[in-house]
């Protein structure tokens, strides 16, 4: 995951997302949005950039984790 940070802006939320994902087994878009203080849609975009694995198998109310 650290490789994805290369070349990013210093104001990127990606390092904060990595810390959140490593501290919790599952994260949801709402949890990411609340922690990083972004909109839920921005949280989805950031999670997609990081390439986390979706654990719930659902279209809505998804949760992601690291395996």
C-alpha cells in the first residue's frame, strides 16, 4: 500500500486511509468519510484508489478490508 503513496500530493487523504485500514479489520464508506472528514462519495473514490478488497459482496453498504 505504501507504493501507492509515491508521487501523491502532501495533502492526500490516502496515508490517513492506510492508517485507518490497518487499525481496523473492516471499514465502511461512512466510517472512512467520518474519519477523514470527506463526503461518502469521496470516501468511495479514495478506497478505490487504494485497491482494497470488498469483503461483503454487496452493492450497497459495502465494507472493505485487507487480506
